[in-house]
């Protein structure tokens, strides 16, 4: 292996019991402090040689601490359901909230260690771990190592007992048969993912009691560390070439584009029919569609979404309105609530507002630090790239109206009884920050309109024109992909 194994001197029975009693007390207290602070989440990732005792150690940690605040998941070959989503999807589902501990057996290293993923997956893993660290997730990665003789003896013991023989799989036997080849691949993976924010800890797993004690001690040390992280001096999000490009695209829109009623009705019906026909194609069953709708307040997102969903069977899509995160969502990475709402193959997810709130409303309202905002562009691009690589068809629409048109619509809503609920004090407050949103929007368009996930800018001064353009874009894009 690329790092020296961590080993500890064995203890006699009395010394082990005394050490364990003190460790359990300290672990429970540290776990309670973590739960009360709710500042960080801790993920203990257990990987290693088959027979090394990953599940036994996971059981011990649950026994030594309060299992109500521990989320334990084992990962091996993806299930049929997992196959409907991007590979990282199933790992995001298991991400514990702040204040809790997650135990992941194999974790997101299954694909790399099994040889089913290459360098791109390693890059994704490193990026995800860095992102988790920035969002308050402390990651402890352990590799349990056995030499070949120790592994074969451990597997023999398991198979000789009728209560444990079920735990030895064909995959375990194959790993023992090709031990040297597996260790070589594991060494490469560990070396490539041994980073400053998520280093590997290699343990000698031949002594089961000492193995568990060492994991417990290192977890205790992690829990005791201060949750305060040194932060760099805040730097503003400065203008750039990307900002200038976004501003150019935005301000060059022709907001005078409009359709008369007859042309609108004919074009809308035609575009809806073409869109529905593409969704009904057999090829779409192997894909999924994610639609993102963003725009200024009163830009017509809701009415545009209704024209899109009107063309579909209600069983085909899910509409996800995005508002301020709830307590469950605030306790996790900001992308978690979007990962968990991704559609299965053959289905459509329509996001009324989206993950772009991070670089729009959170930036303008000061809810996101400048450093986090700058990082979010890269994180969002990476997220969308994973969607595209897994077969998701992603379309992002920005509906643009003028400041004067927004004012007209605000006043019209106030005068219309069944639309009064659509205008709130927040809408008027956001309007006073139009210039700040304009700067943030230009940055967003310039930095996140990528070759694999470009923005479609929609001239929405005339709602009829906007609806038709959106549906025509949907129909044409699906036809090109399918």
C-alpha cells in the first residue's frame, strides 16, 4: 500500500476493558456535543480487504454510541433503482445531516475499487469530498488491510460457521483469488484520493479488538476538534470576462418580440403536440428530463410551466417548487435537496426555481459568503455535468422581462382578487435590488452556461411568445437527443 499501516500494541483483557469503558464514555459525550451544536456532520467511511471487518466495526460503533443519531449504509453493486440515476445519487441519499454521524461501508469507492470506474470517477470523488468538507462534513476514511494469508483465514472462519457463511460472497472469493491484482488497484485508488481534506488511514485489521479501538479513538479525536474553521479574508465576487459575456447576452435580448392570439394558439398547440410525441417515444424510457425555470419575479414562470405540463400525463412528471430550505434541508449541503428530487428514467422533473438560488438570491441577500458563491459556480457545473453524463436531458430557461413590465404586472396582481396571493412584500423588496440581481444574473449566465448545459434565454415581455419559445425548444431538443 502507498502509506504505512497504523498498528497498535495489543492489550491484555483487563487493559482492553478499561480502555474500552473510557472510550465509550468519551464517545457518547462527544457524540452528544456534536448533536447539540449541529455545526458539522461526520462521515466514517470503512473500506478495505474482504474479511477485514468493516461491518463488525460499524456494529461496534453503533453499540458504543447512541445509534439513533447514526446513519449506517453499506454500498456494493448498484441496484436496479440506483441505475436510474447518476452514480453519485445513491451516496447523496445517505449523507447525514449536521449533528449526526454517518457510517458508509465502501462508500463511493465501490466503483473505483471494483474496476468499474476510471480516472473521471476519481476526479468526481475528490471534487465531492472537497465540497463536502467546505459544507461542514468531516470525512474519516479507513482502509482495513489484511495480507493474503490473513484474508484467506478470515474468510475460512466465516464460511465454516453456518451463522456467518452467508457473509462471504462470490465477489469476496474472487478478490482473494486475485489478491495481488486487487491490492495494486486499491493502492492506485488510495494514492489518487489521499487528499488534505480527506486523507486515508490505513489500519492493520488482523487484531479485531485493536482495529475497533483505533477507529473509535480516531473518531473521538475528530469529534473533539473545534468546529471552527479558519476562513480566508472575504473577497468580493469580481467582474470577469464571464460576467461581461452574460451581460451582453442578457441585454441584447429583443423584448419586443410578441405573438398575436391566433398565431399563439396555433403555435402553442403544435409545440405541445411535438413535445408530447417526443416524450412518448420508446427511446425516452432510457432517459430522463430535468427542466429548470428561473427568472425575475412576475416573469411568467408559473404560466409557462402550466403550458408545459398541460402537454403531459400527470404520471410522467413531478413539479418541484423551490422556496427557502426547511430545517431538514438546511442541515445538509445545499445541493442535497436537488439530488434527492432527480427523476427516474422515463420521467420528468420540473424545477420552479432551482439550485441557482445559491448564486442569485443567496448572493444578493448576503446568505452565502463570497467564497462560497465563487465555489458554487464550479459545484453547480460539476453537478450538471454528472447529470448529463448519466443520460439526463437538462434544459435551463431564464425568463427575462424589463423593470417597467415587472412593475405593470405587480400592480395588475394587486388589483386582481385571485392573483393577490402572488404579490408579497418580498417581491417589492427584491425589486428594489434589481441592479444587484442584474449583476448576479450576468455572472450566473456567464459562468454556468456551459457547452453541456447552456442557458436558454427567453424574451418574456410577451407571455405568449415566451410560452411558445419554451415549448418549441423542448420539442426540438428532445428530437435532437432521441
